[in-house]
C-alpha cells in the first residue's frame, strides 16, 4: 500500500513523525506492508522549488493509495501573493486528487469532557458525530459577480448543484452510515432554496438503495441549534459545501481541542487525503508541544476508508483511548492531576498501546 507523506511546515513534520511510527507498528502487528514516500508541499516546497505544490508531488500523490498530510503554512510565507502561498498547494492538491467529500468526525473522548463548552449532562458518554461535507460544488464554486447599480453596487454568488454532484456525496454518506449506526441526517434549506429542494429529492432517491439506513432531513438553522441542544441525536450528517463548512466547525468545537480532530477527503476511488484539521501552529513548532493525536487518528481513518482495514483502525483508536485513560495529556488538553507529555512521548505511548 503506497502512501505519499507530506510533512509540510511548522508542527507538520513533528506530528507526521508520530503518525509514521503508528503505521510502522500497525505494519508489524497486522503483517501489512506500507510503502511510504515523503514529498514536498507548502512553505518548505516554496523555499526549495519556488512553488507550493511541485508537479512531482501531485504526480506522486496521484500514484499512491493514500496521502497523509501534516499541515502547511507559516508567518514566513504570509506576505506572498495568494497563488504562491502554502495554502494554495492544499487547494491544488484537493483539486488534483478529485476529492469531493470531506469527512470530519467530531469525537469527544469521555476522558476529555471538561474540555467541551457544553454541560456534562448534554454530552453524556461523549460525542461521535461524522460530518460529510460536499467539497467541490455549491456556492464556493458557483458564478459570482458585482455590478454598479444606482446608489451603490450589487454583488451575487450562486449556489448551484447538479443531481450527479449530490448523488455521489449522498451515496458516500450512506455507505459511511452503514459502517456506523445506520442513522443519517441530511441538512438543507429546502423550505427556501431550489438547490436544497433538488438536494432533498436526490437524497430521498439514493435512500431507496439503502433500506437499512434511517434518514431524516433537517433545515440548516435547526441543525445548528440541535448540535448545541442535543448533539447526541446525530450520527452521520451529510450536507452541502457551505453548510458543511459551518456545521463541521461548530461540531468540532463541541469537542474542545483542535489537536484531537482528524479528517479525510475522499473521491470516487479509494484514494483519500488524510490530515488533522489543525494548521501548522507556528507558535509551538519545534518545541515538542504539539498534540499528535489528530494526525494519528487521521491514520486510523486512512486504514478504515482507503485500505478497508477496520481492525487496524479500531486498534489505533483504542490505543489513543487507553493512553488518555492512563492520564497522559499534551499541553493543549492538560487538566489538573494528569501527566504532561510532549509530542514524541505521546507518539511512543500510543504506539506501545497498539495491540
Ligand atoms: P492553527 O490550527 O495552526 O493553530 C491555532 C491554535 O491552536 C494555535 O494556538 C496552535 O498552537 C494550536 N494548535 C493547533 N494544532 C495544535 C496541536 N496539534 N497541538 C497543540 N496545539 C495546537 O491555526 P492558525 O494559527 O490559524 O494557522 C497557522 C498556520 O496554519 C497558517 O499559516 C494557516 O494558514 C495554516 N493552516 C493550515 C491548515 C492546513 O494545512 N490544513 C489548516 C489551517 C491553517
């Protein structure tokens, strides 16, 4: 199984190193061979090649079975023009890989309940919501413009979806629901928007192929409210690009720390892009302070979604749980009475717990 590894900038290389140790342990225990190839992207690529996403990097990623990314960006490159900034590499990579669905699990480990802004009774035993966001259509890619009108200007953006775009992301969400609690919430604004009415029609159509999955439809304003009021009612949420952008941030913040949250971006085949949701955290880079768990859990997602290695994915997640149970915490999730660990030690602790 070929994995293109992009350490990137800031804390990227530090957290990726821990994720690679995890892959190594999985390889030994489950007797699977991973072929890792490190490639350049982001600020480091700008420094060495002049562009944030060199062609060789994209080629290598396309030839791989999965891509593991740390994070890109940093103060050093902040004054460059947009298309030459590290983040442009990220957009180019997503586009080049043809990934159209972004999966963001919002998991709150019971051990970290106090990190959430919600009351303990609302959180129950913890949270585990998967937001599936359409990534390449909708208003972020629709026609936009401005024109002068009497007394000022007018600006517009267009939310447009084809049934094909909705169908492929809906199908993926149904498949994911089938691997979880068989409960899917489709979020739209069908009481107002025509694009949402098409969204709902297509989701209902696809639902006929998945009779075991319970589907409900929710307006986006209600979904935003329900995530705060009773987040445990959700298992998988599927929604459009803009609604997903907002709801996935809201859902992830229910869990408290950026350093704990993985993500996956998937397309038609099994090739996926796996990365923590956090950035390159230049403020703590090189200090052994970064929490590597988000990247380690991204590896678990890779094992599950690109390699169909459910047992290996579950082994990584269980190892993270056991390390938290034993009281080890990086600085971002530190609580009184717990044991403070650095990036390297946290990586080693998780590796030791994988069985
Ligand atoms: P950030 O996520 O890097 O950091 C926000 C805060 O969270 C910082 O205080 C940081 O120290 C902390 N933090 C983040 N990850 C952590 C971890 N694993 N462990 C402990 N603490 C952690 O966001 P930012 O500061 O807005 O952005 C910094 C740079 O990262 C910018 O150049 C930005 O463009 C880039 N960025 C990249 C990505 C990506 O590569 N996917 C995503 C977001 C931001």
